[in-house]
C-alpha cells in the first residue's frame, strides 16, 4: 500500500485526492496546509486521518511514501526539496518551479536521492498527444518543418468560469506580487510541453508578453493586476523547424482550448482537444496530394496519477519527470528574458 500525503489543499488538491482514491494500492494518509481550517475540511472530505500545518512535522511524524505537492508555484521548489531530502517520492504541480535554477536543483536532488519524481503536465493524460509523439518519431510525417500550438481561455473576457473580479482564486493569477507568472507561467507551461513533446526541443525563442488594462488603477483590493495576460512565442526547434506557440486569457468563445498542428515534408498531424482527447487527424501518404485527413483513434492512456503510483511501485521513473519540467522551465525563463530585453534568446 503506497501511503500518500497531499501538501496544499486548495482547489486542485481535490483533483489529486479523487484521482488517488480511484487507484488501487494507494491510500491518502496526511493533508498539510498553512490554513488549518482548510486542511481539516479537506481531510474530512476525503477521509484523511492526519492533518498538519507544518511540512517538517508531517514528514517527521507520519509514515509516508509519496507526496503530492499542490501548493502555489513559489512553494513547489522548497517543499519538494524537503520531501526529497526525507526520501519521499514526489508528484509536483506545474510549473515545476518559478525559475530554471530551482527546477534544475529539484531534478538533481531527486536523481541523487533516487526517488520517483514527476510533474503534473495534465494534458499528457490525452492519448492523442502520445500517438502524435510516436507518429513523429516513426517518421510518418517526415522531417518536421513548421509547428503551430495554442492554448486559449476566455475567463478575462467572460464569466465562463465565474466572475474573476470577485474571487481570490482568479485574482492571484493576475498579480506578480502574489506569485503569479501570468498566463505564460500558468498555462503557457502546458502548451510548451504539449507542443515540444512530439515536435522536438527548443533551440531559441523570441517572445512578446502583454498585460492589458483590467481595472481602475490596475488594482482590485490587495491584488495589483500586473501579470501577463497574453504570450506569443516564435521559436526555432533543435531540428530546425519553426514554431509559433501562443496563449491568452482573452480568447472570447473559448473555455479551455488546446490545439497543436505539426507539419512535415511528408505529412501533418493535428491534435485538437476541443474535438477529442483520444483521437487526432493525420494527413500522410497518398492523402498528401489529395489533402485528405484521416481520423486516428487512440487507445486510452493511464493518467499521470496512475503512472506516478506505478512508478513508485516499480521503481522505474515514468515521464514527465523533473528533468522534463526543468527543460520546459528553461524555455519559459528564456521567454521572459526575450520579452524584457527585446531580443531572441538562445537556450
């Protein structure tokens, strides 16, 4: 029985708890949060026997095999490093850290300690993206030449997920002083991973970030609204392909839309999660000249939570691991540098 602690018991922690409860061979044994009332309510909801407000105390006093780190971004590195030092396996929410330096330290510490380490790039739960990866690796679309990827949300221009102006769970994502890296750090991290997993790693980036006016004085209560709302990345991949990767919270008409198009010299593949998570479209072979697209159905893939538990049991680290999380964070850091300095940045 794999004994799991959840650190950080806010909204996303519920998804972690529900996922673990659906997996045979693991059990939730501890919940930890700086807000005791929140941790207590969470523990009661999910039948967790041990409640803590101090991670060090929890790691010392409770028999734990693995930790799910679901804290705000700025706490991913320090709390994961504590768990690793205590010999615990760690599944960490994205982004892995707020800087490449911290992410690299996490990856190296996990490797030295020999613990299973994974980052929750949740869209890897789509079987379509894994099939796209295999198709590219198998040469089904030839040499990758051009990539287009987008992650579009509209919660700043609509009330599709509620009124962001009246809720701290949204307002903190718009405020740098509250730890937000804006749309680039929040969901840009997902689309960078989603695009480069099948298409190839990034060699250089040119990025433009934009923060739009949203309130009088650009402030609502304690929240200064200064984190980026839109990001456009022009990238060159290690294989020489060009890529356009963009994300925004202002995409009216889109709730949570993710699309990837990869064009090669012998075909093309499209993954559109609005259409399906378990199917993609492929144009290859004779279909290239006739512009015929075929739908390819993809077998279900285990969730990242299932693969994490399987890795803990087997001792074989599945992907995406902390090294992958650090590689994606390196791209994000280069994007911030590019926007700040107005130049292309080579990784």
